[in-house]
């Protein structure tokens, strides 16, 4: 089943800055979700507990 989501222009621009050449938004989001599922959290540069 395919779902359509709407994102703001700002978020779209942020995602676009992280896309590899010829990578789609769907591929980038799938990679982010996979990282989250594996690590349990997103890595943030400069973040410390």
C-alpha cells in the first residue's frame, strides 16, 4: 500500500541537502528509518547527554 504525505517546503529543502546523487526522498527516508530502528535514535552532530 502506498501512502502520500505532505511536508513543508523547509523540510523538503533540508532533505534535499542530504540526498546523494540520483537518490529519491523515499530512499533517504527509508535509510533514516533503518538507522533509527538499528540504533534506537538518530545521531546528531554535537549532541551529548
